[in-house]
């Protein structure tokens, strides 16, 4: 009797995102078109997965903007205008659908607020953590254990690898920001609370900044850290994994999850920073003394390279 031949899955069509498939986030202190901070792709269904309309989760976009504006948690809001007269709906679990939003702090445009130019320059907000980023659930809760070799996104055990949240090459940033206080065993960048298991292909997408983990609330009011796609190339990560709840992350530090989020978002500022216009930037580093400090300057592209 002949064997049953299994055919591989159907190839998904490659869908490229257009400018209409993204939402732009703008700085109110600069004139268009040189006020474009970064953009995020429309990856969240507006009204359930059966709705073709898509936007961006409000809370996720807001925290991204607040990190860019030097951890301005609780200080800024997203608005349709540069003067803060038309704020976005206040529901942080809602979906943003306009083509662009200004991130407004206060109501004055006289002096543009500074932005963080890179992850290396970002100061971790130890005493001003964003609201809505909870501690991961207890490690005993969930279908797979915290010590499982299964991928936290796919639950697959094939080609399972260990992925760093704060990338291994940022050990100096880890030390400078005293991130060891959130660790549980080795207290360095290889600490267990900075590691998750991922299938090799998912790990590659993670390190290529195709997605982050962000907290979102389900229909029953329960919060989960879920996949949020930020890749602007095609829609495969969005279509396959968007809003998939991460499993077995109970031993992971929420502080390291936020740092990973910042690492991914801050790279997106490069076009804004290197557009030929001097920018007000804030950098946290060791300048002249022995202790790191935060310093704001107006720097051009050549000084930021």
C-alpha cells in the first residue's frame, strides 16, 4: 500500500506594506516634513479579527513615544494636532486609526523636547516605570512550565534556542544602568530573568527587530505580554503571530521586557536624527566624571554619528 504523501503548507503571498499601512508619529516642535519621529505598521484589528480595518494599539504606541521623549511617562499624550487641542481617545486599549499623531508634552512649541538618540544613550527609568507594564504571571500558571524548552511564542520544541531580552552585546549599558538589581541568579546580562526560549527562526526575527513584547488586555480584563509586530517590510509576522500571548515567562523581568522594547523602538529614530537638521537630544553616559549623567544638547548629524 503506498504511503500517504504530506504536502508542505501553502506559500503565503508576500504582501508589502505601503505608507497607508503605517501610522506616523510626529514631533510638534519641528516643521513638516522634518518632524517625523518614526512610524509603526497597522497590525491590530480595529474591531476583532474579522474586521479588515487595522491600526496600532494605543498603549503600545504611547509607551514607544514616551521612551523616545526621555521616559516622559504620565506627561505626554498623542494628539491629532501639534498644539494638543485634539487628543486621541483616552482608552489605552483602543486602536489608533488616523494616518498620523503628534506626541505632545505640554502646550508650548517654543523649545522642542529632547529625544533619546540611541539605546546606548537611554537611561533606564528605575523610579518612573510606565503604568500598565505588570510583572509577568506566576511561573506555575500556564500550559507549559517556565523551565520548558518550548518556544514562548510557538510552543514548539524544535530548534529551541536561548534568546536574550537585553541583547548580549549591551553588557556595558546593562552595567551602567545597574540592571543587575532585577536579576535573580548570575546578576549579569546572562541572568535567567533576561533569557527566554525561542525556536531558531522566531529568535532570528526577534533579533532582527521584527517584533516586541508588549502588555495588552484581553476581553476578560486579563493582561498578557503579547507579540506586537513592528516590521515594516511584509505582513508575515503580523499575520502569523500578532497578539500571540507569550507563554512561560514567569521568571522574566518586566524591566528587561521594557528594555528590549526600547532597544527595538529607538533604532527607528535614525531617519529623524540624520535628516540634516540639528536635533535636541538627551544622552545618559559618563561624560567628564566617574558617574553617568543625563545631558541635553543640540547636535547635528555629524555629531550623532
